[in-house]
C-alpha cells in the first residue's frame, strides 16, 4: 500500500479524534479498534455498537436489462426479489471460484443496488461490465455513500428514536427507504455481519456526520459505542460468516464454501454448468467451523491434520472467541472430516492441538 495513497472515508477525522487505532484496510484508512476488541465485541453481543463501514462499494444497476445482467453474473436467483428485499449472493468466476460475495438490493422494478467488498470494488466493476453486453445502466456510487452498521440486541430500540418508520416491521434481509435522523431518502436495511441483529444505514456523504452524531446521541442511554474492524472480524467468525480473501476467494467454489443455498441452478449464470456438475459429482473438500479443545488460537494458513498427522486441510480464519473464551476457526477439510463432532488437529509451530468440527454458528 506504500505506493498508493490510502483513501479516507468521510468520517476519518471523527474516528481519529475518538482515539481509534487506524490501519490500512482494503486501500482505506480504517478504524480497527477504539478500546479493546473484546470490550467492543461484547458491547455488540449484549447491547449496541456502531461500525463505520463506508469503505464498502455500492453499484446501481438500472434499466430494462438490469435484472438480466444481475441474473447472469450472480449465483442466487434475483428474479425472486420483491421491492424492498435484499439477497446474499456471489459472483462466480469462470474457473469454479468466486470473484466476490455481495448483497443485491431490489429498490424497484429495473433498479437494483449491489453492495460489494471494499477490496474488490474495481475488480467487481470490471467483471460485471464484461458481461454487460445488453446495455444495463451501471453507476458506481461507492465514493458518494457512507454506511453505518448499527448492531446488537438494542439496535432497533436506539434507531427507532430517529425515524417514524416502524423498524420492528422490517424483517431480516428487507429494507425501507425513508426519513432518518432528519435526513430524507435513507436506506435502513435489516442486514448485518454480526449475527447480533440490527440495521445497516446507507446515507450520502454530505449527511454522514449528522447521522453518525444523531445515532450516538440516540444510543447514549443504551451504552452505544463505536466499534472497529477487529471486533467485526471476531463477531462474524463466531457466526461462521465468510470473509472474502480468507474463507472464499478466486479458487474456492461456492459449493465447497457451504454457499450451495445461494447457488441456484434454476437459471444460467457464469460457470453454472461446471458448478452443477460439481454438485452432482460431489465436492472433495468443505469449509467447516471448529472449536479448539486444547488451548491455543488457530490462525490463517495453519495446517489441519488428522490423528495420524496427515494434512487434511488449512485454517482460513481463526480467533479467540470472546463469548466462548476459547479458540475457534473456519477452514477447509477433506469431506470425510467435515461432520460435526469429528476430531481434527491444528498444527501450531511444532505442536498438534486438538480441535473439534462444530456446527455453525459456533455460539
């Protein structure tokens, strides 16, 4: 990243003034923590926290060919979306792997918003454009938008103070457009990456500071705190949610990653023939969650072995779970070791630490 200027999110200075530790992430200067990862993690699990995830990318896809394009490049079936519904999906590549995972929002007929990972904004844009042969209208609005994830069991209660829209009516993976914190036309989406419940709030950059302060103010009595990327990572790991670049990438199949549920063979999409064949023939490895039995923290790329010491896979994500207070992780293993309850071993330096494959979520 040294050769490139780090991009700054709209509220960069606010985070610095709050004492956040800022780190380069996906080409952006981002807050990784404000106090401690464990404290921030528990704030979200038990109360309410606010993440500034404005580094995420947003593309608008419009026009009579919008749905055709989305159907062609994504694995899930976007024709099932109604207005106000969001869908988790992925962009398969031509070799069996994944370009990115993303959210598809249906705003109205012929108008969609795609939300992509910050590190893949340019890559995804070019990939989708490559298939845009029928002239769907595409607009990259990533640099104009800010995104706040307000997560935790008290999130709805806090946000309800700022809007007349009944947020209790907004079900998981649906969203509403409305006035929020005195700002018109805000998207309030019941999505998130923590498993703790809550909303993602999409606002234009010029309204970001006002909205941030209003949310903090509204959450004072519930003990709201700003939360960094460190806790975002441990929260998603407890749920077994994939992180692009760790658990899924250009070389992992959605079927191996346990994303068969977003891979719909009721339509043709990029590489669907080969993925269908893979489904019929069966996968040879699978992404699993596991809990450490022995003391130790699994890390990305640690080797996973069987009892005999043979390599059966690799760790893709690992951490100390603040809720369970022991090590947890995700990793790919040979299919015969993927059943919950199976004993596996993580090679940590010259030691072999016992772990057990576990059903997701891990908490």
